[in-house]
């Protein structure tokens, strides 16, 4: 029986380990399930004793306990019935509360644990996975486990108690007849194990198809503007139909197998029940078995065998939950490749000196972005970084934030290797305005103060003014209380970027990184932001990555990257005098290159 009800040991151990803090609740729930089933099995005993009292009167089994008259015996049975039914109801109520509380605690604990672990994983994990699958794991799979703990765990425990108690009682009272009741059990066990082994891979496939479907829905809902603008609604609908149909077919294969289990088990149970009915009846008719014993056997056989018909449903729930549990625990057990250092770093103590020493890096197994890369940024300097697409500009920022692991070399902050610093402290010391601005669903004020809950309203207003965002914010009907929508979709690209800039300003970090911070703003706003940058960058180290060279012309130093290497560096004026890569880029953006080409063609 153990091999039937236990999940694969690795999964069971991992699940129990995850719930070890709830051992008392598990014990209480299991105890109430066992006690409830014990009292639930008592009525057939009472029926057998009642028949024994009516037939044998003063010679009944109760008479041997000192209750000599039939009325006294029936009175004892009535009181016992009341107490047994009350106890059964009480423990049913208690196990319902305990198992459901455990299910709620388990789903909450696992979801929080999985999400907490998810936040510690490196960015490459998210690039290689998809949001829909992760949403499916964090929501659907955990809910599947919750449903099993609500009902399935109790059913398994009570089934074990039933087999042990009823089987033991029948073996003691009528071993010859009990043999026939036990005959179908090996068949039931064999069938259950066989079905279990065949169902496991099918439900694994079901969960995978569910993840694919969730991924498709997430991607399509997030890309609705693209779908509409390219008029691909019909094509996307067809792709969704295919994914949904794959999920339906996977479920149908699993259902087809699980549905065949119960009818087969019922025939095995019918054989056992008929054997008890006929063989026990003949023995009672011949006088070799008491009428009360025969009555008990007939009723208790149903209690033993009929619950086994629920085994198919229980196994069905169990296999679904185990497939889901594996996905959740696999996520939790995903190795963390970027571990936090132990050295504490306070933002107020950071000077902002940054050094890249012999850095080597590549994304997964692609060609290296950097090989023996070296760069030193003095504290308080403003450094502009330019270069063609794919030259490694944004990668430098991601490496500084430790979003990826280095293949070689090291990065130092104030002469301290950043991998020795606490990750939280390192990232709190850096304010980033990414080229991919992300705003959360909420108000403008909430988005500006994101990550800086200690700041007051006046601080928020000041940051918005520095980011040249206050004017358009106040023009909105609700001002700073305007809800921006999911991903800030109610705002323009330039507005979103300015709010992101205000958010970085409010953070007051000693290091500021602007990754294409003016890419989506108009020329007038860009000029205004450039004016405010002189105030923003004071007394802090600033890295400005820009395609618009006008943004960085006042930087202390400009770095020109090509294929992961520094090909030029210096001030704006010096680089223009070199007539190198930077000069060509400047001519293109200033329109000078185009004029030269026109003149040469005339």
C-alpha cells in the first residue's frame, strides 16, 4: 500500500522539507483524519452488536460485559451511537479546518518562497524562460497543490486506516471469509500502481502545455498594440487555438486513462462483495457463524472495498499535484549563480570610483562581448559612453549592477571588488534610468517614489522638476495622482522616460546611470534635461550612455566603444579634433556628413 500512495521519494522529501515549519499542523490534521475514520467505521460494529442483541438476547456479547437485559443493552448501544456520531462529526470538522489551513499556508509559503528565490536569479534566467510559464508555476501549479491538500491527503490517510482496521477485524472474526474479501485487493493495488506510472508522464505533459498556453496569452496581451498595428489578429487567434488544442489533447489522453480505472476496480469489488454475501450467508445458515458477525461482515466489506473506488480520483488529483509540485520545487531549487557578498556598504560612504580590470564576458555561449576590458572612472566624474549597437555599452551597466556574472577579471567600487559587497547595498548605491522604461500600475507619485518610500511629497515634486516632468504632470486632470496604467501605457514614451528619470533623481544614489535617458524626448525637453543634468550630476559619479551625442558633449570624459573595445576616449573637443570614429558619429548626427557626401557627388 505504501508504494501506491507515496509520491516519488525525491518529490515527497522536497515537499515535506518545504513544509517542515508546519509539522504540528500536519500532525494535528493527520490525527483528526485517523480518528474520524476510526469513529466512521464504528456503525457497522454497532449494527452487528444490535443484531446480536436481538437474536441472542441474554447470550449476546454485551451480556458478557454485565448488561444482562435487552433494554439495557439497547440503551448502551444508543448512548454509544450518540457518542460515536458526535465524535465522528467533531473530528470531521477539525480535520476540515486543519487540512484547509495547511493548504492555505502551504500555497502561501511556497508561492512567497518561489517568488523570493525568483528575484535572486540572474537576468539570463529570465531571458531563457518566459513570463507565462513562470506565472503558471507561481499561480496554477501552486493552486493545484492546494487543492490536493484540501482533500486528497485526507482521503489517502483514511484509506490506509480503513484497510488496516477493517482488514484486521475481518481477519480476526472470520479469517476464512475474509480471505475472499482480500482477493481483489492485490489486483486493485497492481492496477493503481500501473495507472499511477502511466498517469505521471501524461500529467507532466499537461502542466507543460498549460505553461505554453499561459505564455502565449501573456505575450499576446502584452503585445496587443503590435498585433493590432500589423493586423495579425486572425493569425494570433489561430496560434492560440493550436496551443489551447494541445492542452486539451494532453488532458484528454490523461482523462481517458484515469476514467478507465474506476469501472475496472468496481468489478473486482463486486467479486469480493458477492463472495462475502454468499459464503458468509451459507456459514451463518449452517450455524458456524453468528448472525451478528455476518451482519458486521456484510456492512464492513462495503466500508473496506467501496472506498477503493475513490482511489482513481485520488490518484488523479495526486498525479496532477505532484506534476505541479515538481515544477514549483524545481523553480525553488534553481541554482543562484550570482551570490551576494557579505561586506556591508552604506550609500553615504560611497565615493563612486569605478574600475573595470581585465573584464571578460559573453552572454551564455555566444561570442565574447568583452575580453581583457579595462576602464577607470574617477569618483564624481561624468563619463559618456557611445558606440554602435552591440558594442557593449548597456552590458557595462548590467555588469556593474551584477545582473550577470563575469567570465574573467573584476569590477571595483572604491577599490572594493563588487562581488564581495552585499547585493542590496551595491544596487542601492546606483540609480539607473534604463532605455527600457518600466512603470508600475499606480499613480505618477507612486512611480516616482518607487524604491524611496521614506521620501515626502515635496521631495517627489522637486525630483519631477529636475527631470522636467512637473509641467506635463500638472497638466493632467489628477496631477501626481494620475494612474499611469499597466507599464505606463497611458503616457507617452517621453513622459515615461522623464518619470523614470525623476525616480532615479529621488533615490539620491552616489552613482547615477543614464542609459539612453533622452532617447524618447523631444529636442526642447532634451535641452531642458541637459540643463538639469548639471545639478543632478553634482557630487556623484555619472555614466551616460547615449546615441544622441549632444547629451554627453559636456561630459568630463567620453568613451567610444567598438566591439567591446575602447577605440577612443577624451573630451568632446579633443575627440572632434582626432577626426576618428567619434568625429564621424558627430558629423552624421549634425548633418555634416550628409552635406559632404552631396558636395562630393556634384
